[in-house]
C-alpha cells in the first residue's frame, strides 16, 4: 500500500537544549507511524506529544516544572482544521495531559480546568501519575528551569493539526494558566495552516500570537518569513519559539536554543 504523505514538525520548548532534538525526532517518527496506521491526524499528533511528555527532558508531562507549592499542574491543547479544539488547564495527576485535551475535543466543551479536568481524565481511564516534587518549585527531574512547552504541528494534505503540552512556568502561583489552552494564543489552526508557539505565556497571550501568525499564513507569506517576523514581536527577555506548517511547507525558530525537528514524508 502506498505511504500517505505527511508534513510534521515538533519542538521541545523555547530554552530546551538543541542537543535534545533526538527526542523531537522520535516524536515526529511516532506521528508518522500512527498516521500510516489510519489513526487519524488528531490521534497521530497527540502521539507525538505523548512521546515528548514521557521524555522527561522537556517541560511537559514527566518533565513538568513545579509550581510555588511544589505541585505540578499541566496545561495542554489540541486543535484541527475541521473545527475541533480541546484543552485542559491547571490539571494535576495524569501522565499524558494531551490525551485529556484530545478527549475534551470530543465533547461539547472546549476547556476543562482543575479538579473538573482531573475528574474527566479519570473518567476517560487515562493513566494517573504522581510526580515527586518539593515546595519552592524544585523537583526530582532534570528539566532546565528555563525550558518551556512542547508542541507538534502536522498536515496530511487534507487536515492541519497542532498540539501543545506544558507544566507552565517554574515556581508560578498554583492555578496559574498560560497561553497553551487559550485558543489563538499558544496555538491556532485553520484551513491554510497550523501554528504552535512556546515561551513566556503571559507575553504570548497578550499578543494573541498564534492567531496573528495564522493571519500571516492567510496573507501568503512564506513559512520562514513568518517565523522571522513573529520572533521579532518578542524582546529577548521574553522566551519565545514557534513552529508552523502551511500549504507551502514548514518552519521553526526561537529567540534562544530550542530542540526541534521536521520532516516531509511523501
Ligand atoms: N508557554 C507556556 C506557559 O507559559 O505556560
């Protein structure tokens, strides 16, 4: 049977080490493998994010930063060009928050938060986890405190999908929610492309970053020109990175180090 085409790009977060791009490569390979199994692109992109959440070197899933009270809360979101969007915010206790976000996208809701999100994830039989943390934001994992959100964007010739997952900012107030579950801030997908960003969530949401990057896609700018322009919206003091896929191709970049990988499978 002929292989199905796929354009896919994944990142390990603004501030993640370039040396950790073996993990983002593994993520895009997982996305491709799932897409070849007729999994559906939403599922395939979620599989890529599961790999990044399980890696432990990125600020998502197992590697998530702790809040000021030592606990770990996750934000995650997924969106496709067929009009699906699902997100969880400030959710504790589950190994793969992206799977909870994907499950929300299949309900009549768009975002579930806090204890309600955790109850929902439990009802979906998602795998629980207890991350070992210590008060003050420290914890037993090796994620750099300056590392941010992971993400993946893909296009199979018909549908675009983007997904994000994060433990948020290290030492932030518990209950703090960043850009990830806010549509048009951390991610946006339309019929001409998908955008996923990473970095300082407060700065990202105040600029409605992903939606405005998508407007540049609509205007017909090239992927690399959009990446260069959007990075320039952020001063160097605000960590920022972006990946995107359009009908013209894909591009990614950051104003600091960032592990990322992309592949066009024909
Ligand atoms: N960009 C992720 C966050 O600020 O929570």
